[in-house]
C-alpha cells in the first residue's frame, strides 16, 4: 500500500482548520494557521508531484509561524480595554460654564455633556471659561483642578 503524503498533508491541514472552527477559536488561530501551512504544502506538493516539496513548504511555513508570526498574531488579537463611563472622564479636560468654588458647585462642559463640578481640595475657585482637568468623580459630581 502506497501512502500519498501530500494528501495526508491536505487532509491533516483541513482537519486542523475544522478543529479550530469547531472549538470557536480556542487555540487562538494557531490551528488555523498551522493547518493552512499544511494545506498549502500539500497543495504545492500535488501540483509539483513531489512529496519533498510538500513537506518542505509545510515545514518552513509552520516554523516561520511558530518562530515569528505567532507573537504578531497574538498581539493583534489581544483585547485592548476601552475606557467608558466614568473611567473615560478621568484626565479629560473640560470648560467651566458656571463658576465653581469650594462651597459652590458649578458646571463644567466635557465633550458634549455638562456636569456638576467642584474644585479638588486646595484649588479653585474657577471662573467661567477656565479650562480644567477631571481628577475624580463622586456620584455625578466631577472633582476638577486647573489645567496646566
């Protein structure tokens, strides 16, 4: 019985890709990319009628992915947190629209929203038109300091 190794590469590559799809990306696309290397190697081996070409291409592509491409793919897939809600306000700048002092809350426009604001302890008061930076948020009140 003769084994057609290029077909083994093709079928093995296809199975790895299908396994990755069935697992829902569990392996982080490693199986897809290594399976694709095997598919390409097997396909080129069949095209050139050479088992050596098939194994060489599959090996080189798989090693290239493992050595260099894997880190690149992982970096692209890494979840990058996006600040939202209150976290997105911290460090943002706003414009005082209503005077604010230590015992006198005022208003600050941040992006397209107007917020209740007070100066952080030891700063202020701030007159209308002053640019401030959000230091913290307590409830619905911004704690602000003058921007530098």
